[in-house]
C-alpha cells in the first residue's frame, strides 16, 4: 500500500470513528471507567450541607471562617488495546474482513480515551508479540495506532492469547483498561487471563463471521487453514465432518465465555455484519 492510499484509509477511519467517539461514546466511556481516585482541587468557604470531614482546619483558623477542601476525580487512565493479527483475522464473507472491523472498534475506543485525556497503548500479537507501542496521549499517537492496524504485516499467522497476556502483565505494572480484540479461536489462556484480570480492567471483544460457525453442504471443497497455510480437500457433504467442525467451533466459543466469566472480565460478541456501535454502547451502559 502506497503512502497516499494509506493516509486516505487512515483519514476515512478517523472521520468515521472520531464522530462515534465524540457523539456517542465519550460520556459513556467516562462514566464506565472511573479514575484512580480523588485528588485535591481547591479550598473554598464552607456551605450548608458540605461534609464536615473535609474542613481544612489550617485555613479555617487563619481566616476565622470555615473552609473545606474540594476534591475531584483523578481521571487520567491508561488504555491498552491488544489486537490479534493472526491469519484467521483476514477472513470475511460479508462486506468487511474481521481485521477491518477490529481496526474500527480499536480506533473508536482510542478516540474515546483521547477525549478523556487518557493514554493509549497497543499490542499486536499472533503467537508472539508482533508490535508494542507504549501508552501515550494525543491525536497523532492514535493516528499512528490506526496506521499500524491498517498496514502491519505480522511475521506469524498463528495465535497465542496467553503469550500476549503474559507480555501485558510484564509491561503494565499499574492498573489499565484493557481490550483484547480477537476471534478467540484459541485455548489455554484462562490462567494468564485470570492473572491479568486481577490487576487490570479486562474486556474481551470477540469479532467473528457467521460463516465460521458452521460448514455448509457444498460437496468436495479445497480449503486453506489461514493460520498454518495448509490446504486440504474437505467433503462438506459429510454430516460427520460438519458436526465435528460445529463442535470444535462451539468448544472454542464456550472456552472464551467461561474463561472471561471465571476471571471476572467483561465480554462483547460482535459479528462482522452487526453494528459494533450498538454492542459497545450496550456494554458501556450495562457497566456504567
């Protein structure tokens, strides 16, 4: 992709997702994810109904009139976007690939965080850490994240969610808001998820295509595993093959739901042909 085309794509995503974050998600994001606590703001004269526990006795003694300390919420937070860039993300039978929807969701979340003056970081992962961008503030930083999401070429096509969560725990020592965006066709990550959720506010966003859920009866079909690159001839007319695939897929989805539920982490399920706007808004409102 040449620079001109890349910038055009970045700008298109910015216009769409920034409008969403400005008009829809800004307030919801703010109320959903609280700051770290209360920080001192100013001293003012006591008014009827104020909490007497907040009286500033030094200023009161100096002025001979009761004054109280005013506190405000300490808003600055850090958001970490963890994005699966393995081969299975480059799949889609509707109007968009999964990775394109993931990019839009990530951009919307990033602009919502920017609106609240929070830092945003990015981890791109396959079965290894492909890219780490440390958390920073500002529009130009968000645009860099969007550029990477659009044009990054991973070294591996496989997936290892546990490895990504381990890396998160190593680089983020303070509590962060963490969104893990993946199709979660993976396993063996429940333990590391539990550790990460104990320290951070974690939400899994499962982005999937409806045609992944089952194999239609199309006779003999040549298929390719996006993560291994292996080609195979599959007899989709076989009821047993279709049932085995359906069972395999259901097990992965159940493992995802069970793992996040047991870890106390949130989940959002978003099909590529559904509105991720409604899904995010509904999630924020339920949590707010």
